[in-house]
C-alpha cells in the first residue's frame, strides 16, 4: 500500500452524519453556555515591550526627580556658598599674610584704627 | 484571517455572544469532524466540540489575528482532544476498548454495508495510533493542512510533524494490510 492508496482509504471515512436540526441548534446550545463565561480582554502588544517602556519611563522620572528635587537644589546652593566662602578665606589669609609682612601697611592700619 | 471572521472576532472581543454564535455556525462542521476523528466516538466528539468553542470564547481576547481564526480554533480543538480524559492510562484503556469494539463489529459483519464496515475498520486503526500521531494524520490528511500549518496548530516543529506523519503512515499501512488479510 502506498501513501496515495492510504490517503484514499482514510478519506473514504466520512464523519457520522447529523441531522439538520442538530447543526441548527448546536450554535445556540453553545451560546447558552457562554453566559457562564466571560471572554478574556483583548491582549495588548507583547508584555516585553510594555515592560521596556515602563522601565524607561521610570528611569527618566527618577533622573528628573534627582535633578530637580528641592533638597538637591539646596544642597547645590550650599556647596556653591561653601566654595565661595573658602575662596574668600584663602584670599583673606593671603591678604593678612601680606599685611602682616608689610610694616607700612600695619602702621597704616593702626593709624586708621586710632 | 478571512474578512468575515475578522469582523466577527472583533465583535466577540467587544463582548457580542451573537457574533460568536455566528462563528460557531461557520466552523462547527470542521470542529466536529476533527473531534470525531480524534476520539472515534460520536458522543465524545460532540462534548469536545462544545468544549472547544467554550474555550475559544473564553480565550477570544488573546487572539491577535497573526494566524487564521480557523488555525487558532484547530489548535484549541486539538489541545482539547489531547487533554481529553487527563489520565493517559485511562485514555489508552478506553481507546483500546473502543478500537477493539469497532473491529469486532467489523469482523463479525454486524453492520449492514461494506462501506460502513470499511469506515469502521479505518476508524478503529486510527484509534490505535498514539494521540499526537493521530492528530498529525487528521490535520494533514483529512483537513489538508501542510506540515508547516499543522506544526503551527500542534505547537511543534515542522520536522516533528513530518516524523509523526511518517510513523503514523507506516503503522496504518501495516495494520490496514493485516486487517485486509484477516478479512
């Protein structure tokens, strides 16, 4: 027996015939059963993409928050003030040093003070 | 997906049971044929056809139209049949009984026509096949799917389908030749 003959033999078997009433009633029988079920909500594009988008959005939000958070702003201001203060202090130190070495200047200062 | 099916599926996804009833009407014959060839029993085939459509309705939201609706429905029907009576041992026992019963009727000539007897003989040997090989034969021979389409329905590779069809054909030829000789 070759494949062609086998297929012919297999196809010679027809499924059992059912009455027209059966075919007419079957869909409504199924429909009656549907009341017990709820169809699943349509699915959206793949979960992988959703996850990637959510991750990117969360990361962007974190970066924005970190950049513009009030504490961050105050911290930057303090750092700036601190740097300025140290620069002024350094200038004052060096000025004082020069002033101490310059006797004329010291004299001037003492005169001014009096 | 055929346009008519696409519209009906869309309506189903929006919750229209009437649209689903129309889909059932259009595909009921195909599903009944498949479940009958998978089970060899008219009563079980009807139950499984109904279960197939109920599962399809419950999962209609997951259908995205990447494949034809009929292919998607085939897949549900085949899986429903493969899961039919979860206990493998029980299934094997029942199928063996069913096949034996049909073959005995055939050999005793209890049924009227030769055509009927031949049908029963073929159905009996079909039932002797392992379920997955039977599914491969049903899809490719009876429903005319190519191996790629059958692979999509069965959720396996095309090579696996080819192997199952090959193994099933070899067994069917041997059994049918033996039955023919015994007759």
